[in-house]
C-alpha cells in the first residue's frame, strides 16, 4: 500500500479512534467511579488519559512505514 494512502487511512482512524476512546473512558468512569473519592477518579483519568497513546502510536508507526 502506498505511503500516502496509509497516511490518509491512518489520519481517518485517529480522527475516529480518539473521540471514541474519550467517550468510552468517560462512560466507564461515570458508571464505575460514581461515588468514589477524588483520588481514585484522578488516578483513573490519569491512566485513561495516557493509555490512548499506545494504539495511536501504533497507528502513527504504521502510517510512517516506508
């Protein structure tokens, strides 16, 4: 597959993935973390806020392959 096509597909995947992941994380938090302490919520959102980097990095690495 040509690099330009991979870049377009990868950009489209990122545009869909990042908001979908954010909505998923917020949904999990609203159902599971209601009534928990601020510390637990902060830890959850810190971890959830960093996890999206792994699949996004894999998509970006795929886009940049020669």
